[in-house]
C-alpha cells in the first residue's frame, strides 16, 4: 500500500505527497497532461520536442541542469502518446532547489531562437539515429498508420515526418507551451521524508504565483472498430526478417483492460508462455517471440512480435500463432495457470514499486487517469479476473479481423 496526501492550489495545480522515511533522497515528479495524441496532424512531434525544450533554460535560469547537479540532483524526462513526464531526484535537504527550478520553467520557459535551433537539431538527429538508421527502427512509423485509421495514435511520439519539426516556427512552439504547460494541466508529486505542512509551504511558495490558464478540452476522434485483417510487407536492411501482429484492445480505464494484459502474458511473457513453448521450444520455428500491450490510455494494441528461425519464413509461423489463439478462444485456461500468471504480475508490481521514483511516477499517472489511489488497486483487479473473462476477451480481441500485421523482410544483397 502506497500512502499519499493530495491537495490542489487555487491555480489548478494538483499536488500529491508520498512520505517515504526509508531514503535520504527526494523525488519531484511533474506530469503534464499532453502527449503525441494531442498534436495537430500537420505538426507532429511537438510533445517530444518540448521534452527537450524544457531543458533549454528559462528566462531567469539559463541552464536547468547546472543548479540541480550542484545540489547533488539528477533529472530526466519521457514522452508517450498520452503524457509527458519530468522528474528530479535530489538529496531531501535540497528539495527546494528542484521546486525552484521546476516552477521557474513552468512559469517562464525561455523562447530563444538559439534554444529552439539546438533542441530542433537534437530531435532531428534522434529521429534519424533511432528511427531511420537503426535496424527495425521505423517499425512503429510503418505500423501505427496501418493499425489506426482515425485516432492520433496513428503517429509515434517522434512524429509522422521529420519535416514537421524542421519547419516548426517560434509562434507554433510558444502556442503549444501556453496551451499545455501550466498548473491546471500538471500533476506534481513529491516523495521523501518530509511533513505534509513543509511540502505545502514550499509548493505554495514556488507555485502559487504561477497564473492558472484554461485547461484544453480534449476531443479526439474515436477509433472505429476494425472489421478486416490488414497486412503489409516492407523490405529493409536488417539482420533477419521480423513480424509484428497488433490487435486492438480496450484503453487503460476500460473494464477489460487488465484481462487483456493477462492474455498477453499467457501468450508471450517468458519461457513458460504458450507461444514460446510451442513455437520456440517444440517446433523451433522462431528465434524469438513476445507478446505485450502498449498500455495506451485510449484504444490500445496487444502486440505479438518475433523473428523466424534460420530457414523458416514468416508466412509459416502465423498459422501456428492463430492455432494457439484458437485454443484460448475455445477452452478456458485452468485456475492453476491463471493463478501462476497472476502471481507473476503481482511480483512484477511489487518490484516495480520498490523505488521512490517508480512510486512517484505511478501515483502521478494514476491521478491523471482518474485517481492516484488506483496504484493500490491494480493487484486486486488482476485477482478478480476469471478464466471465463479471459476466454471472452480472447474471442473479442484476438480475432483475425481485428489484427494488423507488418512483416519486415531482410533485403538480400546479391
């Protein structure tokens, strides 16, 4: 059980506080309710660009990292299709340094041509290195627009096209900041060995004067139900062929989300999973095989991905995958198999909440999707799942008409 307190400032900033007496460190986690799904389709990659711009200095503090490092702290950030998260880890006695820095860049990020050009170059280079020049790097750039027809999950966090960042104007960048980077659109989580009154005083001191702004109303197009199998094959200079199957699934707050998560574990989590045992151990058709979910807030994807063994074609493998899926659809799994997989999930959850940072991020994310206390209710949701619910979801989600397949073939150099 992760205990926490919650309060809100008049400007709309939601604040969570988790008292942790076991560590001399503190975490300041700032989650902004903006991700790649909130971008203009003709200007994608902005949420991720901002992850970089926020380290480019503010009007008052030209170098964000410098003062934090002097105080013994470190920081990082990540962007997803659903949110942008910044965190600082710092000795508890220097908590105020992190709050000063974070509140300052929320209030007055410096919009200089130099900062924009530097971070633009960093993002463009990242686009090239991670997505264009790396084996299988453009997989999501190819897969997302196939799988999604309407929803802005059609593009990755890096963006649809490198030109969107190359052509971004200062006016567009400022507009994005003022729309999303303000107290009413943020969740601040502080963890460490403090008293609530001390945290309230410091947060009020550093954040209360930041003006509140209107929280943008999110109105995203809903993804229609998929009614047919989609497939595409591309050739790339990669070490070996690879295949990716994606099945549309309920979003993070939907009723059967946790059941579908368990289905992915039964199919492809570890060496005792059905896909691994059948395709790798018994039939030796694959060199690797996995199943996982993306954890998306809206309509998500259950993914099955793998690489064929030497001398095996990707086409030979898919019928066996559907055979294993058919078994899940036709016959409920045993209580014993369900208990084993739920225990694995519980163990993972316990380990993932060991550190002060994962707790802070988890509390912030659950607050964003509804209630920070959700972090304490996850295990119970998995424990309530029945073999019948899993069978029903296998029938609904793992249908071939709900499947998108991308095959990457290795180019043969003659």
